[in-house]
């Protein structure tokens, strides 16, 4: 029973990265390139495990959260910049979270986007206002389980070519025009703010307990993400939620489209809670420290951060912005932010003054982590121009 509760608790990490960004980006990758970009999801799950374990290990071994460790090593100026980047990244995610969740609701509820956005935002605010992270984590874990069942069952019913899928998982390829999607797949799985969220959740955990819960949550999330890619492959070019629901109903029978609606809404609502929460936790650890009472979960400062992120996301929904372009560009933005945080984390994991001789990375851990960091940096630099062009394209209304 304790292990099950531990998995539910750590599944908040899966709830954070399996949002509408994952649904949209993975489904778009499947729709445009079938299984050719599946390798990016496999790498993302591996990278997520490596980086999340490191951020959790900092807290378990030292009692300090990742933000506190960064501030101690690099100073308040750097930690302030990182905090600003994380908050902006969470705001970008929040727009996609609410837009995607509302898009799922609109598949089954005939109501204006602005009204549904206000309702979903108010529900998220009520849950966040409790300030009880363990209770929030367990509620989100239950919703993630329902979302996972919806997408995995639908993917199995699609009946993919498993040889083609295995090839896509094991042989990296980047077809022409796929750069932003690859960056998005990495950015939507290895979420920068999740590193701070995971570090905060690791408090009062033992190392083995943390690794077990985190491993099950991240690998389970990866399976769901691959399932979404498989579901998206039935479209064969382009992505519109309504068309995808209609195609699923046509191919698999009535009710398949409703599974998409349930999964998309659950993904959006869970992430609409975790993004503001993670922004507040990151700001607290980077700017003050987890033990600062002025930043307690029920304090004005803590609530101001999560409320600001939530309101920023709600503004996009009320403005009736198209969800898909915003979601994909949010993933690309966070894919660019990831290398910065990953570099700081790598440096922190080699700080003997902080972690002691037994706590720092081993040689093998450094090699693996350095590989992840280098790939993230390369993808970030390569995606910068592509993301800029895509933003100009969408803003031009094409």
C-alpha cells in the first residue's frame, strides 16, 4: 500500500509533463511523420529520469531544494534570472495547458471557450489555494491514471505496425521540417520546472523510495506519450482535435472520440495545476529557501506567483487564441530553457562542498548526464531559429 501511495505521489511529475503540450506535440508528430520521431520521446524519457533523479538526490542528501543549491553555488543574481525564466516558462505552459484542456471539453460540451477557460481556471485555483502539496499530488495521480488508460487503450485499438514503431524508437531521424517538433517532444517531457517540482517533492523521502516512485511515474508517462503518438498517426497530416476525434470514432466506433476528449481534458487540468505550483515552488527555493516562512504555501508571495501564472494562462483562453500553435511554441520555448537549467544542475551535482564526497556524481553518472546536457544544448541551439520562424509564421496568421 505504501508503494502504491508513493507512486501516486510521484505521478505528479507525470501529470506535469503529460499536458496538452505532450498530447498536441506527440499527436502532431505522429500525424505528420508517423513513428519517425518516436526516438525523441524515448530519449526524452531517459533524459527525464537522469535529470529528475539528480534534482531529487540533491534534496534527499542535503535537505536543500535545487533552487537553494543553485543560489548557494552561483549567487542571487543567477538564481534570480533562473527564477524569472522558470516563471515565464510556466506561464507559457499554462496558456497551452488551459487551451488544451478546454479544447478537450469542447469536444463534448457545447460552450464558449472563454466560459470553459474561466471554469477550469477557477477549479485549479481552488485546489491550489489549499496549499497541501501531498493531497494535490494524489488527486493529480488519480487523474493521470484515468488519462493514461484512455490513451493507451485507444492506441492499442488503433493497431499500429509494431515493426515500424520499434524502428522509429531505435533509429534517430529528423525529416525535413521536423526540428520544432523534435525540440517540442524533448521540451514537453524533460520540463525545466519539473526539476524544481521534483526536488521539492523529494523532501522527507529516502533515496530508494524517491528513485522507485520517480522511475515508475516517468516510465509510465513515457508509455502514455508514445500511445498519444500512435493515436495521432491515424490522421496522416495536420492536427485538429475535432478531426482526430471524428477519425477515431469512424475507425474505432463511437466512444473513441470521447476517450480523446477525456484524456485531453485530464492532461490540461492536471498540468494547469502543476505549472503554477511548480513556478511558486521554484521561486521560493531560488529566491528565499524552502524554510522561509514568508514563502509558505499559504503566504501572499507564494500565492501571488501561482496566481500570476494561472491568470496569464487564462488570459489566452478568454482571448479565444488558437490552441495548437500556442501549445507547440510553448514546448519549443521550454526546450530552449532546458539546457540552461541542465547545465546548472550538472555543476551542482559535482559540488563536493554541498553534496560531500559520497553524494556527488560518479564518473559514469557524469558521462550519462553530460550526454543528456549536450543533446539538450544542441537541440536548443538548432531549434532557436526554427522556433523563431514558426512563431513569425503563426503570428502572421498563415
